[in-house]
C-alpha cells in the first residue's frame, strides 16, 4: 500500500473462505467426490438436478463442519437448516444451490493471527455447509471461446463456507488469516488445503473508510484468487484503486470484481447482489438438522492438537525460538517431521540434550529441507526420500565428527535425490572428515608456503588473510578437514611465524 492511502483511509477487509471437505461422497448423494476423475464420470440424477430426486445429507460433512467450528471456538447451533439459494449459472442444473442461510451450523468464532510479530484476534461470523456447482470448460479463453463444455463431477461436492468479520486491516493480515485458517483445516484433516485444485477458495470484501470513522465504506467483492500471494496482490491493487477513486472524489460502486493474476489488476464482473436477490427459502426436501450436545462433545474430545497449541509446546518442550516454532508448525506434516527427526536424533546421539537435538533438526529443516520442498506441501513432505530418521542419521555424523557441516550439505542433496542413508554415501564417496593433526599440519605448512602474499598481509595485520588460508586448506582437503581443528592449528602456526 502506498503512503498516500495511510493517512486518509482505514482498510476494512473480510474474507469468505470455501473449503472442500475431505469426504468420500458428495453433500447430498452417494457419488464420489474425487478430484481429477474423467468429466461427468461421478454424477447421478441428484447432483445433475433431475426433477423428482431427493437429497440426503452427508453426515460426515456435518461432522467435519462441527469439528472445524469447535477448532475456531464457534458456537455450534443445536439446530440448523438448509435453504435454497436461487441464481442462474450454466453449470448449476437446478438453478438453485442448497446452502444455509438464516440458521447456519455455527456462529461467533475467532482465529488468532500473527503479522510482523504482533498477534491479532479476528472474529468469525458464521460457518455453514453447502454444495458446490459444476465446472465450465471453455475452448480457449473465456472472451474468445466458440463453445463451452460442462463437467458436473464437482456439482454437489461438500463445501464449508466460513465468513470472517470485517476485522482485517491490511492485505498482509488477510494473507496471514488465510494461512492460519488453512493450517487449522489441514491439522483437522477436514480439507487438503490445495488452492491450485480449488479445494480452498477465497473471496474478499474490501472497503475503505475515513480513518477514525465508525461507518463502513462501500465494499467490493474480489473473486478468483487461488493462492496466498494472489490474495495479497489483489487486495493491494484494490486498496490502491479505491483510494485513488475516493481521492479523486469518485463514488465506489458495490460490485463483484475478478482478479487477473497475469495482468495484475481487478476488473468488474457484475454488480454486487444482495441477500434478497437470491430469494432464499427453506429447502423443502430436507428436514432441519438437530445437533445433539453428546455428538458435539464427542467430536470435541477427538480434536487434535492445533497449530497454535503445537507452536507453544515446541517453545516450552523443545526450547525452540518462537520463530522456529512458527515455521515448523505451519503445516501438520512439517511439525510431525520435526518431532520424528528430533526423537530419532536423540536416540542416535544420547549425549545431546532434547533442546540441542530439536534445534539441530530445526536448523536443517529450515535451511535445507524447506529450500527444496514447500512448507505447505503436506504430501511432498510426507513422501520425501530423506525421511526424518535419515535426516537424524546425517546429523549424527556431524555430531560425532565423521563429516563436516559443509560436506553434510552435499550429502543432504544426494540423500534427497536418492533416498540413501548418509552413512552409505559417506563411505562410498570417501567423505570422512580429516581429523588427523599431523596430516592437517602438513597441509597447513604447504598452503602457507604456497601463499607468501597472504602471509605478508597477515604479518601487516590484515586478519582477513587468515580466512584465505582456511579456504585454501579446505580446498586442498576437498572440504574434508575438521574446521575447528584447522582453525586451532593454523592459529598456533601463525602465532609462531
């Protein structure tokens, strides 16, 4: 955001997040909800909207909704009801969507986020269940397509929509909210969080108001954002657009805009609908759902440890810095990887304290593993060839002095590609660290003799020359010299010259 907008306006953002639930079947029929199947291979008269068919609520989807509501400290309503939301769209055969309206599954929750070291609590207004619509496939681009095809595989897939209160005050906070939101869903196992495949989709409502004003400005809805980065970019663009318009005395129009990621701007899609435009009425083919207290209590008892609690435990149990704990707990697979690697290293190297083992694995995960794997790619981390126990095996070789840290980085790359154990790679390639004092002393003598200019510089007080000697020694030993021993022996040698 430019400084131009900061003194005059306050940014107000609310997010609507649609999460596809990880059920095997659809929301109101028994069709599979698997992503990527052949077009229209997972359909039946119910999800095709044929007349005379009757929907049946997916109990598992309701359970996932309750689970999520409890994780966000929402109030789970003892009864909820589905409604018909009417609007025309070519990939929605019934011309209405079964959703929830006045009686949602849950309300009034919260989510804590952290931005630049500052924590904020963002309110969650409501959480409700609904069905997804189909998908249109255009020949070429939307603007130039001569024909469009429709795939109803997605029609009827269970969605959970969670609406935040307008508590977010910057695009950065919105992106942080979405990251934290996704992490909770993946920890719960109710959604895979795959934004590229549309499992998690976000619409944003953004408005500006004079700083200090209580009344909200005219909001604009932005759709078509499929990554954290795009959410932030789209909101940054829209905030600037509205600030310029207001600054020029123009009126903001309530509308829905699409984010064009390639061109980096939002464009008008349609005028914004109001609730009455949808002509909601209770779904006559479904009875109201009664949510028993016993069911809610049973689901609450089975909740897993969530990201925030795990982050705090990593600090207290392992003594990790809060920054490390935050990085390692942003995804469930990553947190589990760290705990398994730490436990394996502690068993392999009992002389290490738990805190030392945890910090060692944390350093390598953050600097090496996350350099080659995205932190939020749960599947890639779980399927990585360098397993937690293999990483621990590598760290053990550093700890007992078998290899240097520099050599270990090369070994890590080979392990990541092949899945081999560190010990096998080190033995095959002769990478064992040189820690023989007499052998290193001979190398040091040779390097000093071959670099008279560096020696002269050192005598003149240029301490950087020592670093040049170390570099030459490591080069001469192909990086296998024990660095601590090299430094000590070199220091002793130079002090006598």
